[in-house]
């Protein structure tokens, strides 16, 4: 059975590290990172004479959802040739939208594939420290407006009905949690 794995969480929860470590445990996996689309998105900001701000209304209206459409289209195409595709992307709204997940599962079913959502759970203060440490331009606004940014994010585990059969939690606030989670989730995915 073909399989799409979405590694999801709010920013700076460790998605990229977790995604890469999971991907290394499987042979013949297609690894996709939505951040690979950022250079294209930045050109859209420039073409629109807008400041590069991934928290702006311009980003919301003209870029955000299209990044998700693009990365999923690439994943669907990859599933025609590979049995295992992993996407590293926040999907923070999408994993709280029952209709979105139902439609995604239906599309995957047409491709003979199943869905697993790996929710990376990290303490908010640990995420803050990681965001400071990675020193990325995409986090400038978030760090400058940390309280406002955090207030607008939902760090709780998604609980919609469509995820009840396909969501697993990856605890990632320290190395002990990471080690336990990588073993548990690798085993879970191998048994799927």
C-alpha cells in the first residue's frame, strides 16, 4: 500500500529534523519540504511590490494556500512512482479541517494510498528557543512579535474525527522524548 506521511506542527517544533530522521529510516522514500517553495514565494512578494512577510495579509491571500496545493500536487505525482512520500510542512490549519482531511484521504484512496499525520509536539518555550537559534529571516516578524504570534497559533494536538485513525504524536521537547518517539513511529509506519 502506498503511503503519504505529513509531518506537521507549528513552526520551530522540530519538523524538519524529525522529518529527515524519519526519512532516513526508510528505503526509497520521497522527501518533500514545503520550505523549498520559499524562494518562489519570495519572488511573488517582490513581483507584488510587497515586503517579504509570511505573516502578512498579502501572504495569506496570494501565497500560503498555493504553497500547500503545489507541494501536495508534487506528492500525488510522486505516489505514482513511489510507495512512500513524506511532506515536511506545517499544515496547521488543514489538520484541523475535517473536510480538508476527508478530501485528502479520498484523493489518496484514488491513488491507492493511505495517510499518516505525524504531529510534532514541542513545548512552546522550547520552540521559541529553537526559532531564535535557527536565526531565519522568515522568523523575524514572529520573534519581534512573539506574544502576538503565539496567541494566534494553536499548539494543541488536532482532534478532528477524520484524524482519529491516522494521527500519531511525536514528542520532541528533549532528546529522551525524541528517541522514544522516533522508535515508536518508525515501528508504526513499518507495520502500516
